[in-house]
C-alpha cells in the first residue's frame, strides 16, 4: 500500500486549503482512513477519520473547520481545511493501519 499526500502550502490565517492523498494497493471505499498532523515541536495529533460508509469524525480542534471526503473512482482521500489558524501549521499525514504517506506541509501565516 502506498499513500501519496500532496497539496500543502502557505496560506494566510482565515484561508482555505485542500490536501489530497492518492492511495494505491488498497480500495479506499472499503476501508476507514485517518488524517494526522505533527506541528513543529509537538506530538502527533489525530485530525479525523472517515469510515467506509463515508461518515467522518473529527478532533475537537478542527471540528466545524475541516472536512474529510474521498473520491472512490480516483481512490483518493481529501482533507478540506477552512478558517485556518496559525496553530494548524503542521505536516499532514494520511494513514491506513500501519501505512503512512510522506506527509504534506501546511503553513498558516501572514
């Protein structure tokens, strides 16, 4: 299984960004997947989870601002981030079981 995250970048506070995770070797429509993040100098933090039925759950820190979705035809997972804050600055990872992508850097700064 390979997980390829992309789409990170620099965004101003209050802005939006969508990161993607292209998956190979596993059918995303049949599996739950997670997003995690690691901010500089901090521990790994759970961001959210999407179930096979498409229902997602989120950490309190991002609830109402972040949305997890997927495109089954493209076997791709998405993390839509809105109303971004400087404290959202981190490397974002998509994961499935013990499989992790390389992460994509999101920086929120003016």
